[in-house]
């Protein structure tokens, strides 16, 4: 009998979104430095 917490699924989605936000912010910082 496996126990999979319900929170695991949304958490995975949240980390993906946070990763995308961090990536966008990093790209924005790079653009600011170039200007």
C-alpha cells in the first residue's frame, strides 16, 4: 500500500512556476545590464 500525499502534485507545479519566474527575472536582470 503506497501513500502519496495530495500536496505532492500542486507542490510540483508550484516549483515549476517558481523556476519559470526566477528564469524570467534573471533574463530581465541581464537585459538591464546590457542597456
